[in-house]
C-alpha cells in the first residue's frame, strides 16, 4: 500500500479549457504519451454564468462545496440542480452544459475520468466514530472539506489529514482503514 498526503499548498492553478476561469488541480494522472489526463480531481470557483468547457471523452462528477447553488442545463431538457452543499451532478463532458448561478458565486469539487480508461465512484460520507472503510480500487482518494480527520492504518499507524488536504492511497486493494472525523468526499478511480 502506497500513501501520499497532498498538502493544499501543493495544488496547481490551471486555466479552464475555455479560458474563462481557473481551476485548482488537486491531483491528476496523465497518459504517458500525451499531455491529456486520464483522471483529475479539482476545485473551481464559478463566478459568472455560462457554458462549461468541452470535455468530450470524459465523464464528470460535480459537487457543490460552497455558495447558494447553481443549475446545470445539459440540453435536451436535461437539468442538474445543485442547491445544497454536496449535491452532486454526474454528466458527460461532451454535453453543451451551461451553468446558471442561484445567488452569487459558488465553489465546486470536480472529478473527471477519461471514459476509455477509467470511471469514478464518488460518495460523501458523514463519518461515525472509527468508521471502517474498505479500499477497493487502485486509486483511492479521500478529501475532507470541513475538518481534520485521523486515519488508523494497519498496526496502529495513525495519519492526520488536515482540512483541505487530499489523501491518495494507491497500489492497494482489499485493505481496510479506520477513519475518524467529520464529513469526507470519497473517490474510487476504477480502471477499465
């Protein structure tokens, strides 16, 4: 089992593909022979309404982190409504999605996976004390937006993941961790 804690000071600022804003890239896995990512986790502030960047070939999971919400119009009378914190939209990056803000700017948590190589399973959990979580994917990510969390690995080896930092466990399957803290976003990247 390999474990990395990525400090929020290490996150990268990346210009949106359409040039109309910036995203904060927490982590990404790139295809070895191209500059395209296979999967990426990021946080973006949306200040203005408008069309999303074209990410044909990718699936997207979008969670509301802060703000009063937004409505996503994917076309063909298909909408996603993000009204409350952690409301989630899952949609194809090829759609001509436009965002309408409910009341001012928002911040969202974004997971993108290249549909040819992988998919993502995304959950928001309110942890019970010493909650056991099984690691079932080769890339397992845990983000705590509200508070510090403590993780008990094997042999009483404790890790603390500070609020806003990202835990990445990789090259491990069918392991168990015990997590104590508040609310977390759990991401499993599933290879095809």
